[in-house]
């Protein structure tokens, strides 16, 4: 059993995975001032009995690395996963400077690319199981990706250097993160990414229309649930025809994996949807159970 938490923190993304194995993963960082203390305390509590803690940066935009200084100072990020890049900023924040320091530290950084392998990320050993994390993109030799890298190095948006990260639980759900990939870029690489069936898709670019997933990919994913992040409603793409949850409405979301299912909990006790099964579970970690999602057969 694993726990996956998606924080509702305004215009930004932050998640963690408390794996069923001896692993703990943080994906991106966005710490609003009013929640820094409580989120850092939760990260510490949830990871304290895990032997491996890693941080995965999908890309270095401020709304995905906000509070990185505080997180690193609090946790000590010794396993920093990112796409190899030379992104620059005209007016770098302290968080971006810390990102660059971690990114360029050969003792801490591990560079992500399609089908990369690493012990305990997706390889097991005698004393520790795999975290079930696999990278579907980037292909580092791809010309479109190289162009995105060049743009980021020139101080332009780093959105399209985002990795595509898959988390798979044995006999449980498959989840997918896509950073802030933009629609026009995804359409360029449509035929270059092996897209799997997905149980939970975290919509890229916080669910904005500018990052809507191409129809061809959605048909391949056949997502059981699309999680739409926080952004002004006029900028959101609502994925008509698919089951969705919007963090503007439900707040934090907790996913607890089970056998071929995932139990879902939210912060807002008045929030509900009509596509989940009710297994009558108790509330958990201060969040309210709203139902259970069945998973694709694999």
C-alpha cells in the first residue's frame, strides 16, 4: 500500500509518494508562506521511517520550485532528480539558485531521460524494493527536446523541458505527471512517446488550456481520473468526457492504493463526485473519504 498526496497550494504543484517499499518521493515544490510549516512537518513525519528520500523536479519554473530553499534546508535533498539542462533566468530567485546548485552537484543530481534506470527508483535490491518510478520522456537526442533545452538556456520558459514521470503500483494504479508541457509541444512529440493506459492523470500545466493533453494521447491513456490543478477557472481545460477532480474545489487530495483500486480522500468535506464506488471507509489524516476508483487491468 502506498499514499500519494497532491497539495492544493494555489498556482503551483507539489506532491509526495509514501511508497509501500522503503522509499519516499517528493515531486516538485511550491510552498505558500501560510503553509510552509505544516507541509514541511508533514513531509518530515511521512518520510521519517523511509531509508531513501528523493526529490523529482519536473522543470525549474518558480511555481514548481517555490520554497526549494526551505525544503532543502529542512529535509536535506541528497537525491535530486531532474532533466539535465542549463536553464537560466534573467532575475533568478533564491529558489532557482538553489535548484541550479543541486542540479549541477554531481554527488546529488541524477539526470532523467526515457527508460533511465537506477537502484530503488525502478530497480530492487536484496534489502530494498523499487519505488515504481519510470520516465517516459525526454529522449535527449530528440531535436524538439534539444530546441526546448536551448530556449531554457537562453532564459525562455522551461515548460517544455518537463519530464513525463510514471508511477506504477503492483496490482494497483498507474499515475502520470507531465510537468508543464504545453499543448503545441506535446503535439510535436505525439508519436515519440509510448503512452500507457493511466488510472490517474495529473493534468499538465495545472490543467490550463495551454497544456491540454492531445486527443490522441488521451485515447491511449483512457484515464480513470484527471486531476485538474489550481488556476483561475477561465484558464482551465475541463477534459469533457472524462472523470475529473478540480483542486480549486476539493483542496488537498490523498490517494491510498489498494488491490486493483485507489481510495480517494479530499480536504473539503462538502466535495463529492458521482463516478467513484463507496466502500464506506473512514476518513484518514484529516481528509474526507469520497470514494474508490477501480484500476485498469494490466
